[in-house]
């Protein structure tokens, strides 16, 4: 089978007598025929510029990669972060008084949730930290007092706001009553699973190959179309 593929690649002008890994030959063939096509052959479009152009195939690839990243992010938000949100909703952590620690929620050793509570903006829109809010209130009070002093003494430097450092081991978290319905919808588990992600991946890969395969034909059609109008304008084509 390997010899058959090698003969096929050789017939296509891809392989030579030098030894090259099969995967590298396949990538070279794909790159030369689909990722890097010469636009100078489309004379009527005026896109040649004496060189090759990567931007259009790369743009298509990047768009599909963006779709894949969005699919992975959705799965992560709905399944991983969503499980944490649903546990909070089950514990009815809807106020400062009912806020709970990660240990009470059973997530103390979950490094993913620990990191998300520090950095994930999507999760932090609905999950609030009691200690962080208290810190912000104290800083706001300090700023107000300091700005009053600075108004009387302009020589004082501008207020430097301290940065809050969250201790996820002891911090208390809650989802405000007004945010619980948004949290339930935003992190709803329904419709997100590995099977649906697999379908998205297969569709994106198939669409990428189809788009790159058809791209030369699309440009050729556009070139012929523009050429026809040029000939009509110059009077070479008579009705």
C-alpha cells in the first residue's frame, strides 16, 4: 500500500528519488496545490504582482479555526464551568449571607475552577466573590477620603489603587439573585457534548478542503467573467 501511494505521488510530480517521509510529501503536495497558488495566471483580475499569495487560503483556514476554537470554548463553558455554576445554584448561593467556599462546594482541589475564578471573565460575570467586593468597597472609601485631602493639597500624588489578590482557598462565592436565571441559561448543559463537537470538527475540516479545492476554479471563473466584459468593452466580441 505504501509503495502504491509513493507511485501515485511520483506520478503527480511530488516525489523524487530522494528519501522523504510520507507525511512531509503529503504536506508539500497540499501546500503547493492548495495553500499557495499562483494568482499571476489570472490576467484579467490583475492580482498577480509577480508572486504567490497565501492570504486567501490562510483567511479561510483562520475562519474555520476560529469556529473550532469557539466550539471548544462553548463546550468548556457549558460542561466544565457550567457544572460548577449548577452546583452553586443547587446550593442556592444567591446572596452574600449564603455564599460558600470551594471546599463547601466540593471544588477545593479542582485546578480548572480555581484558575477560572481568577481569570475567566465569562464565569466572573455571574459568580461574585464576597471578599473581593468588600475589598473594592474599602478601596472606594479610601479613594474618596484621599481625593478630599488632595483637593485641599494639590501637591499630593494621584491615588494608587491597590490590587486585590484572591485566595481561592478561603474566598466565599455566590450568584446574585438577579443573575441566577442568566447563569442558568448561559451555562445550560443541553446540546453540548463530545459528539456535537466531533460533528463540528468534521464539518470544518471537510469545508476547509472543499473550499481550498474549489478556490482555483472560482478564481478562473471570475477571471473569465472579467475577461468577457473587457472584450465586450473593446469591441472584440460582437453581438
